[in-house]
C-alpha cells in the first residue's frame, strides 16, 4: 500500500512539472520581461497561487487511481499489483498527453483572443467537425506543432514507463513481505501515510485551507493582465468555461414571452410602453424595438458637462437609517449631506444581488449571469459606457475587490470601459492600504476616487464604483472604533436575526460604511472636484437576512436610498420637491442623461427623476420581485413594466441572433 501511494506521488510530480513547463512557455510567449521585472514583489504570490491551481488538477487526476489502490489493497490478491501497475502506466500516459494537448490548445486560443479558453471556445464546435478541422489546418502550423507535441510527450511516456518498470523489480519482495505479519510500527507508519495522503487530496481539491476555496479571484495577483493570466492552467479554465456553458441562459421564443407577459402581440406591448408612438413597419421588429427602447439625444446641452460618479454601496439598507436614536448612531454625519442635497427614499434596487445589479446598470441585460455567458465578449449597444464615450467621457470601473470576481474585469473591458481599477491597482498606488478577504477597505477606495477626481484630465470622467467592506464575512480595519450600541437595540422586533454576534457584524458593516462615506463626502465637498462632479450614491441591494419583513413594512424589503449631489451650477430649488418620487436603479441613467449626453443615444430603461414637467404620481419603482408606486398608479406601473420587460427580452434575443 505504501509503495503504491509513493508511485502515485511520483506520477503527480510529473504532472506538476508538465504544468510548470507549460507556464514557462506561456510566460516566454506572452509576458514581456519588462512587466515581470517591474512587478517582482508579486512573484511569490503568483507562484503560490499557480501551485494551488496545479495541485488541484493533480488531485482531481489522483481520485480514480487512489480509489482503485484502496480497493485493491482491501482485496489482498497477488495479481492486484500487476493490474494496478498496468493501469497507472496507461492512465497517466493518457492524462499527460491530454494535459499537454489542452495546454497547447489554450496557448493557441490565447494567441488569437488574448484570453485563456473561455465560453466562446465551444462556438468552434457549432461549425461542425469537418469545418473545425479545416479551420485548424488552415490557420495553425499543425505539422510543426504536432512534432513539438510528440518531442515533449515522448520523454514523459518513457519516464512513466520507467517508474512502473522500477516497481516490477520490487514486486517479489513486496509479495513476500505481504505474507509476513506487519509490525506495529509499520502499521502506525502506514496509517499516518494514508491520513497525510488523504489530507493532501482533500486540501488540494479544495485548493485552500482558508475560509474560501480556490476560485477565479485567485487568478488576480496584480494589476497587470499578463501576470494574472500566468496563474491559472488550461484545465481550470476549460472547466470554468464548460461550467459557464452549462449555466448559460436560453433565449425564449417571442410567442412564449407574449404568453408570459399577457400581451396579444408585440404591437400591443409597444402601444402600452410608448403610448402609441412607435409602430412596426413591414414587420421590422428590431427597428421598432430600437425606437422604443433607445433615447436619441441631440446637441442640446446648455451647460458644461460634469464628471459623473456612480457609487454602488454594498448592502446599503434604506430601512436601517430608521433605527437612528440618541444612543444608537447610524448616520455618522450623513444626515447633513442628505439634507443639503437630494435623497430619494422611495427607491429600490432592480435586482437583488450584487453582480445582477452591476449587470443591470452596466448593460441593462434582462438575463441574469450575463457576465458568465459568452455574450460578455461582445460590446452590447446597451452598454452604459457607450453614450458616455460618445459624449467625450473616459469610463472607469473602480472597486476594492479582485476584479476577476464574476468576470467583472473581463466583461467590462469588452463593454468599452477604458480602465479597471481594483484591489491590486489600489495596493500598488497606496501600499499602506489594508484589506480583508473581500477587498481593500472602502476608506482607501474613497481616497483613490477623490485623488482621481482631483487629478487633471483632458476629458470628463464617468467613474462607476463598487464598495465591498459591508459584506460577509464582515472583516473590518483593526483600528475601527464605533460607539457601541445599547443592549436594548438588539432586541428590536424588526430583526429576524437574533444571534447577537451575527447581527452585530451586519450593523457594524452598515455603520462603518456610513462613517467612511461621510468622511469622503466631507473631503469631496471641500475639494475642487465638487465644482464639476455629479455624485450618485445608492445600494446594490438591501441588506437581506437580518430584517423581519412581517414586522417591517414590505416597501423596505428591496429598498436602498438614492443620494444625488449636484454641483452649484446645476442645482435648482425645484429639485428639492421631487424627492418623494418612486424610483429604482433603472432611473439613474435617464436622470443623468440631460446633464451629460449629446449627439448620441442610450438604452433608456427608466425616467428622469429630476424632470419637473412630469407629475410625481406617474413615477414607479420596479424591482424584480415587487413594483411600488402610489396606489392609484400601481396597475398601470405593472403593465408598463411587463411591456418593457417583454420588449427588452425580444430585443436582446433578436440582437444576439443577428450578431451570431
């Protein structure tokens, strides 16, 4: 048994060497030496995370031979050693050949698409096998690559053979030893070896001994894409791509959508949504939908364009502000800013998860998990970046998190964001910054945001920001000091969570964020940036698990606040009377458009919350789970939302079909 496990370890070492060799080849081919030399401090983490990904592959490979080894050991038959040896020789030869082949394919894919194997890899197979073979033969140096593959594979196969033949010479000795009763010391050694081996497998499969298992975020070790691309291996990326393929959404048929949303025809939905202004001509559905869903903006700006900052605050609850009391500080100074500027509290997130909210704002997709689909590699006409870029803005995404999370960096680059500024960019620019397992603390993110706004820029800036600290597992700066909450506070009937420690973490996250947000707003308003910047601050979704919505009004179930700061030259006294309007994330872009866009079009999902010519009663808030408005407008709001959702799904379905 001990010997069989030792041979498995030797074969594992060969696999690790293969993966390391491939990574060296990748570095030579795709990573400039200048990037490596200027980022030497990240190399230890890069190598460590690379090893974690490689060991995980090794452990998956070891599962089958390990099970057979234990089963055959239990049989205690003389032929088991011979059969196991032959199996290992064949099994590891096939595995090593596949690893080399997949790694070679991955490098070829990277050379063409500047990306490891991703979901679009499977699009090749949609062309049919003969077409695929012809394409590969015409576009790649197949003969030379096949020769190189065989030259590398041959010594590996010889080494595998030598390992197993080396076992044959000791087989007789093992058989004779197996007939003897093992000593107690040998039993203890064997037991310890088995336990260590199993522990290695379990930890290796998980990829971590920490709170989080190995995941795509671990591929990000710096703010340099070539270095990050060095970390994962082809096997992990193929597995990730296959998982995304299985989870990809399906585009529903128009007839099914009409039935779901209770419309007789698309024209009926167009009439409801556009008040009869858009008609289909010659059955040109796509053109009609574009007229209904996109807003054309001319050159009507009468004032200088401001910088735009849209901050999505993690789990920023609207209801928790209601718990402010003398001995329970919740605002931390924000009440002054809320009073001086515009605060909408009849406001909801559209989606109820972080990535879903980001997708809704950045590409207005009707389908969840867009960032995990093949479509993320194509610029959508609904991208929020496009009208800003057309209006002479630069576009940036900023967050304290690893931007690899949920493919954010990858997706947003393809949606025409000019820059991605994440955890590693922050740590490079602010070496003193501290962070937790989710990301760099929000206070440093706000400092970086303010510095960016104050830095001279030839163009106006649109900066989309995502905070992270107010998120499980709720790890906060060591020097954080907040005034304690009274014991009676935790016994409030509004709380569904009664575990004091758990509840305290959620409340601390909310209070910490309000504290650092207030400090940021104080510094921002005292800076030159306040003279030409619009700030939009809202929550990505409500805090979910700690509130009891049998005790709390249902209107707060998905409610987040919306705070708007306008520079002096854009303020109007009339705006102060509009903050009781119902609204949601869909209204953000429509509210910004009159201040920013010219000679372009944008995907208009909502309404301008600052339009003084429209009655307050016609505004509504559309969350995926509930629609809120004044009672007399509720049915009309639901019908409008149904029409919009139908038209949007049909539009995306038609658009993607024409692009394929």
